[in-house]
């Protein structure tokens, strides 16, 4: 029996497809489970890495803040050492005219060197000239008025400006000159420069009286400046409060980037050098703490994920089979297995979207002499005949064509590839011949049917589904009226033999 053979063939095909689809679904499900595990592990690792990086970043920021604070504190300590000698009536008087060289050499410079290890000293007058300078306890006095080095003079000028700004609103007299030690620290200034060929820190304070037992003038005060070289002793003292590993200073610009590079800028805006140290990295400890936890959580996720995947795989197989059946029944005729009207509409819409680049044709087909078979032999035989007709339709048209049963004994074919109208007519006539062959219905009996065909082409007969189906139906009605088992075109007869190129722009109107 045709129906039994067709059903088994269909089952064999779909069983293989279903098995392949089921395997694909399982691969996807287990793949998703594996992806979940990978993503979870990656997420946990990323979070641990963020915590690691953040801990290192905060530690580095803390180190830099501590270094900046320690450097400022070191500058204050130098300023405090200077203030002990600079804010003193004896020092203030010694720097007035006439200059007390013995005091400067034997007391001021000597104390700065021996008590506070300030080995390089400059004393700058209010007019920017150099009063004296010293290396350790060796004092040099210029034989004539000598301008201070530009860097030294600039720092002295800044210090006097700070002093003037702080005392400008005070009353006249000694009160203008007296400042508490805490305020003098604010007035003090610092800079970085190359002194005697070495990078150094310069700290400047004004020289002021403390009790006012002095001969007063209205001139700005002299400025005491001391330089501290960036040598090993300086680094050791600065690092006492920091306790950094491999704490060093390098002259010039850094040759490579480093997280702890702390640039030191000279007064002219150039890079004098940079400090560098090996900073703490607490993130590594966080990583070693987080790693066992990541492994444990990943293992738990893996067990749960694969258990869920196995369950979903079983449910998915069942749902996929049900969906496949529902989809097939929704788009195919239950009797013949051919696509139905819904499926045909989808394919027709797709073909219309490709117009005008890709033309196509519609074959509206109606079986002739089918009703008497139903009336004479019954619907069971009629169903068998329809199945045999469906088989002939499918064997006649190619895989690119769509053969649909749209109801009763009505069929429609979407032919996607043809060269001209002659080919369409030839295909339709061969279809009539095949359909006219006897059909066995059992018990040695046969029946014969025919088929009437109406053909519409796109875009000549329309560019939408309504126009195309209407013109194909009109051609089919003419075929029925002209004696049945004939072929009619929706285009005028005089165009039927023309090449399809000559049909561009033609469209059959209703009634033509």
C-alpha cells in the first residue's frame, strides 16, 4: 500500500533526523553546563584577581602617601633645626651691617654642621646677594657683592614673599617680624636642585629676631638656606620611618616605568631624578587564600550543573520530539504529508521578497473526475488516490519546488526555477500526462483522473501574494471552462511563447 510505504519512509528519515537533533541538544546542554563551570571559575578567578589587584593598588597608594608624608616631615625637621639658629637676636644682629664674620663662621655655620649635619649652607641678603656660603664648617665670604646662584636666589625670594604675605596685615614695629615657630614652618620653603654637581634638597627660612634686643631696620630679612645631598645617609634617614625594601634615588629621568617611581622636579621644571623602592604586594596572599575556595566552589557548581544538565537533556529530548510533531502537523497535510497552505504562504512570502531578481511561477492545480471516485468507491479509496497523486506531484517537481495540498483535491506548486514560458507549459503538460495514468485501488480495479492547471508568473502577474494567487486561480477557472485537463496561463496567449525577458513589467489585471 502506498500510504504504509510512505509512512515508514518518513519515519525512517525523521528517526535519523530526530536522533541527530537529540545528540545536538545534548551537546548544547552539556556544553552550556561546561560553559557555566568555566564562566563560574573565570568569574571567581577574576574577582580574586580584582581583590589581588585592588590590594596591591591600595598598598602602593599607601606607600606613596607615606613617602610623601615622610619627605615633608623630613623637610620640616630640617626647617626646625634651622629655626633654632635663624630665629635668634644674635644671628639677626650678626647679619646686619657691619657683618659679624666670626659669629657666622664660628657659631652659626659650625652649629649647623656639627649639631644638625647640615653640610651645605647659603646665607642670602635681602637684595639677593650672597652674604656667605659654607661647605661643612668651611665658610666662604665673597670679597665683593656677589649675586647668589639663580636657584638659591629664587628660593630666597619665595621665602621672603611668604614672610611678607604672612606679616603684611600686622602692626608696625617688632611685631611685624616676630612669628611663632609653627608659623615659621609655614613660611619656610623648599626646592630641589643640583648643588655642587649632586641632587639635593634645599630648605630656606628667614633670619629673624626673637626678643627684639636688636638694632632694627625696615629691610626684608636675610634668608638661611641649607642643602642636603641625596646620598646614602640621607636615604637611610628618610627610610627610617618608611622601612621600604631597596629604597634608592636615581638622577635623571627614569629609563623605564615602575609603579613606585616618584619624580623629583627641579625649579626649572625639569626632572631632577626619582625615588624608587620595592613596594609590598599583599594581593599574592589574598590569591593563595582564595584559590582553595575557588576550587571548592567550582567543584560544587560542576556537580550541580551536570546533574541539572542531565535532567534538562531528558526533558529536552521529550519536548523536542513533541515540538517536532507539532511543527510538522502545523505545516503539513495530515493525509498526504505534503506541505499545507500555511507552509506555502511562508515560502511564497520568501520568494516575493526576492523579486524582481528571482522570478517564480505558481501552478494552481485541481483534480478532474475525483468526486465520482469518492461517491462510487468511498472516502477511503479517495484518500488512497490523493496519496498516490501527492506522490506523482513530488516525483514530477524538483527539490527546489514546493508542492502543497491546500484542501480537498486542490494542489498548488511554487516553481522557483525556470527559463521561459515554454518550459512551464512543457512541465505542465507532462504533469497532465502523469496524472492521467491509471491508479490501482485494489482488487484489480483502477481509476483514472486528470488535472487542470492554471499558471501565473511573478513578477509579470503581480508582486504580492493576493495578486499572484488570484491570477493563478483565474487561469485555473479558464482551464476548467475550456474542457478540463488543460493548461492555461494567466498572461495573454500572444505572450505565452515569448521569452521571459519580454515579459518585464507585464501584469495581468482582473478580467483580462
